[in-house]
């Protein structure tokens, strides 16, 4: 597990979710993955989007972002 936990909005690995962010939320919940933050509005590589943040089993911060 990461010694110093990264907080949402800092350094994370981000994946584009193809479709509404509600689909990402449902996907995470269906696999018993806790959402750390979100959905929240964020600006990403492709402009404004909506993100959810969660952690992998090692504690690394991950993000799904959905663009309109």
C-alpha cells in the first residue's frame, strides 16, 4: 500500500469512461469498489468532464472521467 496516500485532484491514473459517469459508478459498485470522491466536475485532457475517484487493491488512486 502507498505510504503517503494521494488525494483526489492530485496525482492519479485517469481513464476515459465511454458514456455517462453513472455507468462508471454502477460498474465500480457492482465490483464492490468504494468510490473515494465523486461524481465531481473536473477539467481533463479533453476539457470539462465528470469524474469518480477510487483506489486499486494497492491503494493507488485511479479516476474515471466522462466527457459530454
